[in-house]
């Protein structure tokens, strides 16, 4: 099932999500639906609040970014570490962030049409459960770490635009306002808070 993507301006995107207990919800079906929704919108990550769910889960699949070929790389994947990088993170907790912060242009399915450079630490250590409730603790670096950090922020009520300098925020204020009003061009179904 494809969920509508919750647009910027909905309070659920600013809410800290709650942990989910085993047996409380059908976590496998939710994860499958989130992947389907993410692929339909050509995303590489999607967090529960973006589909209106107040639980700590996000899905990622960086494979499309790995497939971006660079002419200078003579047809080799630009981000080979993302090949096969498809995961479900249930009740994640970032334990540690390390390395020099680096900039990369980010976007968000809840904020279509806007992209901006965001600085994030290069490496993270994260503890999470999978859809079988097994606990994992792993280290991720580079683009994989960034995708995780971006989606994890959604669970904490943060958006990538929160990291932008004041001047940049001022420049995009009207665009954000338009998105919250439903004045946006997206090729996937969205749900707007003031248009329920």
C-alpha cells in the first residue's frame, strides 16, 4: 500500500516519535508499505512521521544513489558502499557521531523541490532492531551515515532545513509556506495539514 507523504507544515513532522513494542503493530507490513511509498516517490529513505505514524521506524535503500554513474569513474558506481544498502531501522538510537562534518546537498520527500547543503558528521554508530526484533549495533560512514542521520532526525522532530544558516532559511521561507499550503509540484501523493 502506498501512503500519502505528509507535507511540511504538519505538526507530526515536529513531534518526537515513541518507541514501538514487539507485537504492538505489524512492523513487517508497515516496513513493506513504507518501502513501496518511498520507491513510488523516488526516495532513498522514509521515516514513519512522513507517512503519519508516530513510531520509531525508518527505511532506507541507497541503491539508486550507488547506481549514479560518473563519467570520470568510467561507468563504475559513484557510491559503491550503497550497493545493497537496504535496511529497516526499528527503535533506532544513534550512540555516537564522529569524524569531520562534511556538506552534501539534501532534499526531503516532505519538502519537494527544495535542496540545500547540510553539514553532518562523517560516521555514526547506531543501535536498532530489525523487523524480527533482533538487536543490531553497527557503524556507518559517508553517504550511508548521512541517509541514516537524515531519517533519524525525522524521528526526533527535526528536518534538514533546521540546519540551514539564517539567511538561507529567510530565502526559502516563502517556498516552505507554499508547500504547507499545498502549492507544490510533486509527482507523488501528498497530504497537507490544512487541507484534510
